[in-house]
């Protein structure tokens, strides 16, 4: 079994909406039927009993080792606690070659599970050893390292529940919620609007205490100290017992409480000094409470108790700790609801204060404290007391957070109870925390869990907001780039800052920020990351979907211009037009439920995509009487078509109509350029789908000129001394047919065409292009593409010439090496009144060359 081309599909993809690992798996003939491998399944189940039922999607298909690999990779992740359920093995047209797809929740875990699954299958095949328990433990540990912590995870979960998109910006806890100009960012439980000043204040415990005291909030007296002697002086001044802690500490590190003599203070000072400047303050008796404030509300409260064990008169402290740590809720880090208790030097010192050692046997019922502080990170427990908090205590907690300037704040309070005001019981606030841990509220040891993540999301996004900007995805065989550019232009006409990706580059608010073919998911994600983008338009090519999936979870509108005879067939197991349609419809399957799929009703394969979406559909086609259009209109749904006299675009819904005259749409040349009319109809439908005003749509269409700036390489018309020169990037048979139809509508004495062919097309596709052109042009100049893409030298030129073998019109054929030499040769032959179609390869450079030559050409006599 050979595994190759392993990919991570990071967005909705050909197979599902799930993130997944996809690999090509080649099985030898004897590996294509598991039951024919003697003893294989019994050895497999002995090595990994949890693999479950093995089956193939097609009941007529034998279970190959590829199917076993699929099942193993999924089961290993499931056993490690990963929330995965989707997997599939698809046979390709090539015998013994399969595509294996397995969902992952964390990419690193998915990749490791895939590798371990290969090792398992190999071990079962060879009868060697595989340690499934070690693999599962390794995957579980990796998952804990990779996935979001409980605090950040709870916020993300709450955001997802509200339909808010998210993107993890680092391997840590920095997360973007929403898109573009509507995005917000969080880091753990800290908001992007929290100032660095407020965070700095919260870290300075002495300053915090002084500010709270100024606001009338009860706090313990104390001061920062530089020496042990100074610490003892402060302790005597405020009165014993005292607390010694780092001034800028967190998570209870270096904190010692209830110090009653000089020896204890000396040791506590040394412990705290390891973390920075030391602070001494009055010890408040009572319980440790954490009050969580979000905005101007107290949303949760918990009583925190230090790690402790209860003696039974038989077991040692060490044994009791071990027994407590067997609780499955306890783990090593923050991923579990509780942390294991550690018998370290701090615990030993705390035991000594109680006259105990780790090997002592406490009396039955004796409570043994193992830490001075009650932080969960040291093994403490939490009890929810949210419903018990006195209104005055809640108001004081909110005042404390606002005095410091924190939007999300964990206020630590020491008091006998939360049921009574602080002044009545001598309690006080001891510190405030920026980015407080949420674990104690999400999964308290005792009491009711609180969905505090929801409160934080509500603070970031007002009710009804989902942080999304209008997004339009455009795909198809031809017309994608022009349609995408036109939709972006319509957004701009509304005054929106537009992010656009296409095969020419990435553009934000009219400025190009990246170049090259940027029609893939990475470019789309970069646009959604940009804080100055109010709306986004993505040209979505097949390559990016195959390689990585979509760069977004869903879009507002999906546009499919056409499928026709397809393009790039025979690559990556996309061999037929039907295969291509299944791939292209991925954007249609991932439209928001309240969005629209804009589909070409005249293309039957595109029209059929309507069944693949839960969104509403806008059909477009020139012929309003087309059966699909007529039925759709009769049902009262939206459609866009050309009126009976061919002079206007009509948008219709029920009895309502809106008309746009084609004479006011320059890109169509008054409706003469048929494929541009289709592109405009698709763009109008998309703009309608996102709710742009009709006056904006009209204004935008009238201002979109089909030149090399607005739509480079998309039917750019130039004058060359009285001759017409057209530059286009058409590169498949359907594009040739559309161009011929457009050129036929333009007068010309003699017609010539300059063409090459891309080597990554099928032989028949390359031949068909020139067969189509040979019926429409007098002169054909062939040139060799700069990139032969796997073809031998001259092979593409030979195929192009073969296509001209039965040309009905072509009288002159010439082969030239070099795109620009071919262009110059064609231009030098032009006479006033002639027409030359140049099918460019290096779009930007070729357009610049043509523009220069046209500017230098003498005017027509």
C-alpha cells in the first residue's frame, strides 16, 4: 500500500463541510480485498479492537487496505477523544487507486492519526507489533496541545452557535471572530478593545488596590516591599496574619497566605521574590471567591477551595492524593475541568505547618490542606455560587472592573460568604485579573455550569450581528474573472471597501496587494483577515477547492457562470463534465441559508445545482421562455433575463420588474457581445442577492468599462491605426465559441487570430480550439506557450495545427516562437478595417505590449 499526495482540506470541500485529511492510496492487486489476505482481519483486531465495523461505501466493492486505513485513522482519533465522525474511501478510475478522506478537528492530530493508521495496517499485514494504547495516548496529548484551551474554546463555541465565523490566528489563543471590517479579536478571555494600560494596572496589585480603595471598594491594607525586614515591618503595621505574594503574579504562583510569624514570612518572601517584586498585605479570613464581570454585569461567581484530602485513618497523604487524582476530571494541564494535585515542595511545606509529611496517616475525618491558594491550576476545586451573590457584592465587582478599565475581569474576593455585603463581614477584594480563566465557571467541581462564553460574545457582537460581511463566490468554466470584477465594481459603487481575489491578484479597496493567480482559499482568507474590507468577492477556481477546500465556511451569494464542455478535464480525477460540476457546486452547497445561489438556467448541469443548496435561487438566462426560467418565474422566484427586443436586462420576482437598458452597459457594447451580456446578468443577480440598491447597480454598470484596467485580458478592444485589436485570455473550446460569436457581430475586412495552447489540456481540447477558430478567421498565427506544462517541445503547436486540418475559412497559417514576436507579426500585417484577436498568455505583459504598439501606430488615412 503506497500513500501519496496527503493534503489537509481546511474548509468545505468536494467531500463534505468538514476539515479533513485527503490522500491518494495505491493498493497492489492482492491488497484490494482484505478477506483474501490470510489472517489479516484477526491480526488487525487483535492490535486495535476499537477499529469497529469495516465496510466499503459501495456494497459491491471489496474492502481494500485503503478502506481499512480510512477506518483506522478515524477510530484512532475517536479513541483519543477527538470529535470526528466523517470518513470516506472513493475508488478512482485507475484500478487499485483510491482517495481516502478522514475528518480531523486539529490538523496535526489528523496527520499523525493518518501516519499511525498506516503503521497499524502495515503491522497487521506483516504480523508485527503496533502499540495502539501508545498511539492513542500520543494523539490525546497532541490534541490537548493543539486545540484551544477551555476559556478560548468556550468563547469560540458560543460564537459558532451564533453563526459567527472564526479563524485561529496562532497556535495559541489568539482568535479572529467575524470577517473584514466587522471582525473582532480575542486572546483567551481578553478582548481586542481592552487597553494595554488597563491590563498593566491589573498586573500591578498595589496600584489596583489603591484605585479600588479610591473607588470605595473594600481592600486589604498592604504595600510592596524590597527586603525581608521591610516585609516584616509592613506585616506588623497592617497586623498579622498577612499574605505575601508577587506584585505582578498570576495563577496563584508564589502566593503564601495566613502568615502568623517571622519564620513563615521569611520563607514566603523568598518564594514570592522568584516571581518579581514582593507585596505584603493584610490577610482576610474567609473563603476565596472569583467573581466574573463582563461589561457592566456579573455573569458568574465561584467559591474556590485549595487542594485537600480527607483522612480515613488508614491511608497516607500520598495515597490519598493518588486516590483523588484518579478522578477522570483531573488532568495535567488546563484541558480538563480539574488539575491533578501535586505533592511538590510547596505541598510538603504546607503539610509541615499541619505537622504532617506525605507519608503521614491523617486521622479519620481530618482535612489536610496541600496549598495555601485555591487556584484550579494547583489542584483546587470550584463551587458555583452565581445565584447566591448579593446585589451589593455584584455592584462592587462591576465597579472594580470599571475602575481598572477591564471589559472582562476576574475579581478575586475573600469573605465568609457572598450572601452579605462585604462591609458587614470584613471581606474585601484582593486583586483583579485581565484574561481570567473560565474553567471554574464552565465546568465547576460542584454546582451549575455557566455559559460565560456567550456573555463575552454578546459583549463583542450586538444582538442580531454575526460579524460577517457580504461575500460572493464566483465559479464556472468561463466568465469568472469578469463577473467577479463587475460584482466588486458594483459593491464599490455603493461606497463599500471591497476585497477581491481572482486569477490576476488580490485587490483591497482598489489597490492590488498581491499578484499572480490568487483564486484559491489562501487569498480568500487573507481578504477576510483584512480590517478594511466591507465586502468580498472571490473568484473560486477548481484547483484551490481540490487542494485545500474553500477559504470560508459559507458565502452570501454563490455564482456559477457556466460549465459547458468543461475545462482542465482529465486532471486530479476530474475526468468528466459531471465530475467538474460536482466540484464547482461546492460553493453552491455552502451558501448561507438566507443567501442566494445564482445559476445559469441555460446550462443544464448548472441549473441542476439548485437541488444542492438550502439557499434561495436566482436563475439567469437570455431566453426568458427557457423551461427552467419559465417554471421558476411562475413560482414567483427571482430571475434575470433579456427582454423580448434584446435591448434590456430584466430582473423579475413575481409581478415585480426592474429594467436595465443594455445601451447603458458599456461592457456589452449595446448588447452585441453575448458572453458579456451573460456576465452582466450574473453580476446583476449577485448584486440583487446581497441587497444592493437598483440605482447603485445601474450606476455601477454604466461606469464599468471593459479596458485593461477594469478587466485585463477580458475582451479588451483597442484601435491599431484603423484596425480593431481584441485581447482576451480565452483558453478552452467554450471560450473560443463565445469569442467567435462576439467577433461575428463586429465588422471587419479580414480577420486574424494569434493563439497558443496550454499543455495541461487534453489533446482533443487543444485541437478543438483551432477547429473552432479555423471557421471564423482568415489568418491564424500559432505561437508556443511559455510553459509547455509537461508537453514535449512543439507538441502543442502540432495539435493546434491538426485542429486547422479542415478549416473552412483559414487561408494562412504560420508558426512563430515567442508570444510577442507572434503579436508583432500579426499587427504588422493589419490594414485599416481589419480585425485581430490576440489570445494572450502572459496577460499583463502582453497587454502592455499591445497598448504600446497601438499608441505608436500611425492613424488611419
